[in-house]
């Protein structure tokens, strides 16, 4: 393929947009409905919620197996197949309103979601370079946010007329159709370096691994307990939760492109330092200020900082060897989920002692992240992957 004046002209960009929309639709739909479905319909408690969320993260821990599956499947096709599996998992979620039923469906959904995200990050870094990397990653996040808003609005409207399980069926079916459509596309550039088809774990990537581990821990505190406190402690309805998701994603849609530009202008270290400094304050406020309106505000601000995390992959792309990208994304994603498998269960137990403990732990994790971020050097692009 020749030189593209804009990343938007690259067929892989359009392909990733299609799958990112399908993935966001499935996962956001599932996430919006899950807590209310689990608590109100399946009747699970805080410990069981923690177990379910830990099980959900196990496929993320196993994403390093993706590199071996790519011996069989082309990476772009495997990404589409993963989205189809995600859609199947979402569809099945509404069929089994019990703790054990949710255990099964959450695994199916999660395998599809996590395997797609690994391929999504890998293909993004393989097909784009330099200052295009933060722009593409930010744009994908922005498009995902717009999709989330649409899904949130859909759920908010139909939840007044349909039961939760029926909404699972509708969203899952649409995701499956989009995944099959993607299988008919072929955005591959055969001039790019061939990716290694073996596990890669190199000492020079230690900081990338460390930041991924800590980011996984921070993410779980937010995903599991920042939402659970709104439902379990402050008794927010599915309508309230959906409204917050919509607000979050409207903000993400408009601000993510600016975050990408800021990473190019100020560098990854600066942006990640701002993120983790802000998170220290946010998590401490969760623990110290007992007010539902404050908790809602913190949830919105916390979500905004998620866009900053693309700086971790942007930083890695600047010094990674071209053939290491696909296997390193699998390893990085797996490391990101080591803490994610453990934290929800541990946090669920600690919640029964004092609901503040998980948030104090989140502040401590943010302190560690801020410390290691200072080791980032503002690298110039070392390896080029496209013309």
C-alpha cells in the first residue's frame, strides 16, 4: 500500500472502526445492564459480584494465547470472530438469571471482548506510526464513546417497555451481525513486517509491563466498585446508571481527540502523571465523602481519565521492535489482567468489612503508578512500520 495523507484513508482504520463500534455496543450494553440484572433479577450479593467480576477478567489474563491462535487465523479475521463471540455472550446473558448462569455467560462474553481488544491494540500499532498512533487510539476511543452513548440512550428508552433479558437479546444480535459483516472485509497490508508467532517477554519492555499491571488494578477498582457503590449503597436504578454512562461517553467523545493531541504535544510521561495525580484525589474522595451526588461526580471525572491510558501504548510503540508488537500486546494485556483477576474477589470481601477499603487501595495503586511513570523517557520514534 502507498503513502496515506491521513490515517483515515487507511483501510485498516475503517475496519477497526467497524469492529470497535460492534465491541463497544456489546460490552457497553452488557455493562450497563449487568449490575441491575445481577442484583435485581439474579439476586447476587457483593461477594458474588466480586467473584463474577474476577471470572470476567480471567480471559483477559489468558490473552497471551492469542499469539498461538494467530498461527491458525489471520489477525484481522480473528478480531472479527472475537466480536462475534462477544455478541453470543451478550445474547446468552439474558437467558440465565442466576449466579451460576452468569458465571457461564460472563466467560463467553469476556473471551470475545478481551481477545478482540488484544487484536485491536496490536493492529492499531502495526498499521500506524509516529504522531498518528495517539490520534488513531484516541479516535477509536472517541468512536467507541459515541457508540456507548447510542447504546445508553437505547437502553434508557427501551428499559421502560422491555425486560432486561430482552434487551440483552437485541444488543447481542446486532453485534453478531456486525462481526459477520467484518469477515467479508480485507484491509490487510502485506508489506508490513511479519509478526512473531511466539511469546515475547523482554527485559527492555519492563516499564510497559509494570504500567499495564498497575493500570489493570486501577481499572478494576473503578469498573467494579465505583459502579457497585452507586447501585448497592445509593440504590441507583438502571435509568440512573445509564444516564451516567451517557454523560461519561459524551465527554469522552468530545475530549479524547484532544487527549491524543496533548500526548503528541506534552509527551506520555506528563499526561500519565496528570492522570495518576488526579486519581489519587478521586479515590480518596470516594472513601472520605459519603454523598451520592459527589459519588456521581467522581464517577464522571474518573471515567474521563481513562482516555489518558492510551499513552501507555503510545509510549511502547515508540521503542518496540516492529515484529514484537502483536505478541507484546498479548503479554501486556495478560499482565494488565493479573491484578484484575484477584482484586474483585479480595475487594468484595473487604467491602463487607468496610466499603471504603477498596477506594483507599485504589489511591495507593495510583501512587505507585505515578512513581513508575517518572521512568518514561520522551522517546523519539525508533522503528517505522509504514511508509
